[in-house]
């Protein structure tokens, strides 16, 4: 069965965020992988699922570090912890 790709609007709805936020993430390089097909942005649902899982793990790990007084910079800036 061929993969059905998600549109920008479909993914924003699925993640319960605005299309503006999704576009901002895309421009910043922090959102899920995407590709352009005839000037239309599309997302592979499998890649989105992997990205969501990665975000969940990072957030849980960062919460534990912050509770110990360690400041963590965003993953998009590289791994950096400040004690």
C-alpha cells in the first residue's frame, strides 16, 4: 500500500498546533522532516512519529535535569548543560 503523506494543515491539526507554529518550526529547522512536492509541503507520517517520540524523550530528560538545577539549551543548538 502506498504511503499517504500529510499536508501542512493536516499535521498542524494532528499535533494540535497552529499552521503558523508549524511553519516557524520548519523555518527554524526544529520541526519534523518534510519535503516539497510540486510546491506543496508534505510530511511522511513515519518520520513524524519518530520526531514526536524523540521530542517526548528529550522533554522528559530535560525535566529531570532542570529539577536538579541544571539549565539545558534546546536540542537544535546542540547538547549543552550548564550547572
